[in-house]
C-alpha cells in the first residue's frame, strides 16, 4: 500500500500574465494548461504560447470576457496558466496524489453534477469521479456545460464507485461519505489527509454498499425542516472546511 503524506496547502495555482508564466517555464515547473485570449497578438505572448505548446503543454483559447472572468487576482490577464494539476491526468495518477478526490454517486440531474464539479475544481481538488452509468453523451455534456467547463482545468472521470473506491483505499486514501445520516461533523475529522469525499444522489443518497466501505460518514449541520441540503452546498461546506484545515497547518 502506498503511504501518502498530507498536503499542507492546495498544490493548484493560477499564474497570470506572460512574465509569471515565463518564469515558470524557465524553472520547468509543472504546468497543466495555458489559457490565452483568442485575439491575442502581442509578440511576447504569442512566442510564449508557442514555446509552451512545443513542450507539450495543452493550449486553450478563450474570449476576452472569459479571461477577465477567470483571472483570480489583479487586473485581467490575456494569458493564464494552471500550475500543479493536469486536466488530462489518468485516474491512476490522480489516486497517487496527496489532495482531495471527489465522487458523485447516483446523481439524477446533470446541472447539479455540473455545479458540484465546478465547486470541487474551485477548491483545488485533484479530480472528480462521476458514477452515472445511465447518462449518455448528452447527459455528460450537459453536466460539463453546467460546470462552466471545469473539465478544462481538472480531470473528470466517468467511473463506477465501488471499484474506484477500492483502488483509492489501496493507494492510501481515506474514504469519507457525506450524508445526513452521519454522526461526525466535518470539523471533527482531519480532512487534510489524502481523501475521497463521496456525495450521493438527490433522491436515494449514497448506496448502502458504498456507504459501508467508507471510513466515516460526515454530516453537515442543518436546522430546517427539509432534511438535507442540495448536494452542491454539502460539497462547498466540506471543501471549504478542508481548505481551512490546510491553511492552519505549518
């Protein structure tokens, strides 16, 4: 069994502007993607993108509006890079990483899955597994569209839950279910360890066989009459708590 050490912070970073990306290329850092404005004509940026492409770094082009929305800090940049995560990584590779892997099981609505995928990406997850065997390419495409194309920046796998969880356990990951039947609150567990977080569908929740295979069942506190949050809320709460715990680590 692999022994994975907990990451002390998210390994995923956004690099903005040609100068910052140039430094990363010079240092041969791990860049998983470059996003460049589709009308960019600045020679320095064009040359940068060409050199990155020659190194095998995937290039995606987007409109000025998308680049403006995607720039996380400071003024809008015409070129961005993703450091620390490859959107095309294999599941085997992702299972050996040290961060969070999310899993959606039995989700009925592609829109709900899409928002959860986007939330997982925004929290710096290593990837997400969607167990939705009844969805055809139309359903998958709808989920990715609702995710604001988060699959451009994070691996999304369409796999069955139980064999994937068995592989995750063999890789040394903790397995956490998130259900309203849980007895442990997220802040009572060390979420900074390499983990898989499992969320169930809107109607039936997590299948009993999957639930039984997890190390703990987490419950997000609720106080209303309706007995559950929408699944995206549960993803957001647990993902944010994990980032909080990582930030407290030395």
